[in-house]
């Protein structure tokens, strides 16, 4: 466990230099918190961690890009007023773009799982899935608690 502390500290410090805006800074803080949480939960050996994190970070960044940048662009075009004013041809194009992004996400996840299986046991991959879900629930709870305090 002590071996993991130095890389985490370096990781956290490096993020502070790359934050460009409030959103980026918040995302990087969440990402650093997630790395710390997953490292603790997964109990990775140094060899596993060395191979795991590049795979995980590549997947996480690409997934974020697809989900948040592409999908948000599509969803902005889907509010009620826009849907009603779209031509059938434009709607079909938008639908095809959404389907294409969904397929990209699926293929990305498939490649990610294939790569994970090369470095982690099936048991640790299941633990990773559970830990990610736990992290997301914890983050959502913090967000809700913070929102409730503002009311």
C-alpha cells in the first residue's frame, strides 16, 4: 500500500498544473479522487497498477469524450422545440450519428475489457466494476447533499 502513495501524490500534483478552467479543474479533482478510491478498493500490485492505469485512463478519456462531448451535442439538438422543427432528413441524420456514437462506445468497452483481461483477473475486473459503481453512487450522494444544503 505504501508503494502506491507516491505515484498517487505525483498523479494528484500533476493534475493541478493541467487544469485549465473550473470545469476542467473539477473534472480533474474528481478523476484524482476516483484514482485514489479505485487504487484502495482494487488493492493492485505495483505490476498490475503499472499496466492497469494506462489502459483505464485511455478508456476513461475516450469514453468521456464520446459521452460528454458528442452525446451532449446531440442532446442539445433534441429539446422539444428543435425536434419539432427538424426535417425528417435531419432527424434521420441525427439518429444515425447517435447510433454511430453508441456503437463506438460499445466497441470501446469491448476493447477495454479485452485489454483488462490481459492484466487483471476476472475477480479484480468484477471488483473494478463494483468499485466504479460505488464511487459513482458516493459522488452522486455528495452532489445531492451539497445541492440540498444550498436550498
